């Protein structure tokens, strides 16, 4: 079973739900806003793909942070601390299967490779 991590009102997450449903791919949804995200999960993702790959510096949340806070995010530890408090700064969605990050964001060509093999 896949787990889709994100927030339900995100357009990209909605697009992913539509794509997965269309292809009859079952998934569970983990809403960062309601359920939060643990340091353990973020550390696991960081070990697999690097914290830089799921920190969304283009997000409104990131852009609204003061320059000092942004500048303080220089390593995994500081990134994880920030993302626990500001979950909307996590790229969306992150999709896992069996504890392994399968995809970040939405790229239809990549999804076809990963989910329709």
C-alpha cells in the first residue's frame, strides 16, 4: 500500500489523487496539517533522498519566513526542526511504499514508470 503525504487543499496533491484513482492504485493519505509529521519520518526521508529534496523553498510558507530563519536552515537537523513546525514547507506530495520514498511531487512520466510497471 502506498502512503501519500501532503495537505488536501494542495492542487498538486489533488492531481495525484486523480491520477492514482484513475489508475486504480490504492493509497492511504497522511494529512500533514491534521496529523503532523514526525522527526523520525523526516529523518528517514532525508537518509533516502536528502533533506534538500523535500524542503520546498518555492512554497508560500518558506517565502513568508524571515531571512534569518531561512538562513538558519543549513543541514538536516535544522531543516527537520523547521519542517515539523511548518509542514507546508514540505514538498507535496511525498509518496512512500514500505517505508521507501517512491516519488516527490507530480511528474506523470515518472508516475507511469513507478506505478504502472
